[in-house]
C-alpha cells in the first residue's frame, strides 16, 4: 500500500528564525507546513546567536530591513511576548593607531549613526580596554541586545495559533515537481504543496539540489564564541558591546560573564558546528591584547554557522527556473535583527501581495533580494 500524501498550500523547510517567521506571516496562505530536520526548532544558528539590533551593521539592504523591523521590536503587540525584546546595550567599535583608515571608512559608511570618540572617551566607556591599545572609537548608542529565544517563540506560537503544522525530525529526503505540486518526502511522511519555501539556513543549497534548482553559491561560515568569567570586582554592567574596527574580535557582558569571539568566518560544510581549538586560541590572544584580562579558564565554548552569498545580501524570492520554489536564505549574521521585516516582505511575495509600503519606504526592492541577481551567464 502506498504511503498517504498530506496536502498543504505552502511547505516551509527549516524552523529557525527565517522559517518560523515567514510561516507565522503566511496568515492568508491556507494550510502551512513547517518542517524541521532536528528534534527542536532553532537548534543550529538561531539557538546559538548572540544577536544585536543595530542599524549600523550589515550591507545597505540589511540596514534597510533592520530599520523596517524597528516598529515591531519597539512594540511587538504580541500575545506571546510579555517583556521588551530589546535591551539597550550600545556598540563600541575600537581602533588601534594603525587602524585609522578603517575608522575613516566605517565612519563614512555609517554617517550620523555613530559618534567619533577619542582614546580617553573610548576607554571611559569600557575601562578594561588597555590604554596602549586604543587610539579611537566609534559609538552606536542605540544598539540593543535582542531576546532571540522570545522572538523565535513568538513566531512559533503565532504559527501554531493560526493552525500551522510543525513537524520535527523531518529531514527532507527527496523533492519532485509534477508541474503543479511539489512532493516532499521526509521520515515523518510525504507532503505536497504548490509552493515550497527554502529557509534551510546553511543547508539551503542542498535543498535546492534536491529540488533540481541551481544553487545560489551559499557559503556557511563558522563563528566561534566563548564565555569567560570576568576579573574579580569587574561586572561589565553598563558596558557596550566592543567590536574591533576591522571585526577581528568582539566582547559583550552576558549574565555576569564575558561573551567573546574572534569574529572568525571560516568556510564550512553545513554541519553541527563545533569550535576549533586554533580559533579558541586566537580569540584568547586578541582579547588579552585589547583588554586588561588574563584568561585562565574558559567556562563554555561553542560555534555556529552564518551563511552568506557573494554580496552578503539575503536571497528572497521565487527561483527563476523552478516554479513554486521560493528562496529565503543567505541572511548571514543579520538574520535575527532583520527578521520581522524580511518575514513580512517574503510572505507578501509568496502570497502574491504587494510589498508592505513601510519596507519599500526604506529602499528595499524585490530585485535587490531576488535569486535571479545571482545567476551568471555561462
């Protein structure tokens, strides 16, 4: 007897922040199925993100989507959020004397979003910075920590409340299109729908391969993070996040600890990323050089994958050669901060609706995010 096939109007592959958010925004799309390969949503990148909301971070399209996401972060109006999603942090870009050209370049790029600080002003914000290390700083006072877990749960709960169907342990095994419907086989059953949304994060090009679609050149890149106990009598309370002007490291106080990273971007195959000991050693060296800190013990270490295409701009739109195959991938390290606007933008395209005017007003266009921009002529 052949296995029964369940019918849906849209199948979303991947239940991280990208998949969960678009699934929740597909309010008028009919029956929506959300497939997750792991035993829980957000196991990979979403669940390992130390996300910051800052309009000074990312390429132009990301900054525009981040601006368009601000009204939601400021006032979510969600039955599933009972506390602020943002907690003011600020971000401080620090530079050595040999990095003045990088300061000029970033200041020109970010404009009035940041304030130029001299060495004394920079160190006053973070007293643990070594005097001999700091020459100048750029400060974004509006940057804020994002409660990633609360944001993700808002979307998952909203999706379930509208009758959405979430299946975990549902790795996509095969995909086929018959001219009208996509048939998707998983260990949890067979499903079909006229539209499939590829929100599979680091695995998005692998899903495309199963679908017979051309890849977009997605490159997952490993990023390492460590938790350290701060020196005695140092709490880090009130400190901004500190980022090297050329993004060679970052440090952020986190629940009484110091969250640090070498800001590595090592190309990786899609996987359950683990920290590399060389990256851990590099991180410790950079932190000890910049801060008056001697690392004796690492409390915890982990790694995650941030996936980029060549121009580091998200890929969002229907595949030009595969009917009903929709891309939502390549958010890199900006997927959390831009999720509210990008999800509404993507959901509008999937449903054939007009793009929301507030997103258009920020300068985001369908052409700028379309997968077609990444196609090259042989």
